[in-house]
């Protein structure tokens, strides 16, 4: 597997992700890795896919924390 994206890679400059703990983000990165492995994403797209899915999961967490429907 290609190098695993870091917490910094995931947070980037997205303000809504800054308040998540490193532990929470690591948990979501691990969820995204499992999804990417299950979906057999190619090595050239793997890091980007992990980052994107992690951000999706964090956004969902953020949305649900603020009264999402």
C-alpha cells in the first residue's frame, strides 16, 4: 500500500476539521483505509481516495454534531 495520509493531510486548511481530535481523525483514516482496501482502489489513487473518504466521514460527523437531519 502507498504511504498512508496523515492527520495534517486530512485537516489541510478546512476549518471544520480543525477541532477534531487526532484520535478521532486517526479513527476515520483507518475507516477510510478499510474502505479503500475493500473497494480495491489502485495504488495511484489510493492516498487521494483515503483523504477524500476520511473528509467525507468527518464532515458527516461534524454535520450530525450540529443537528444534521
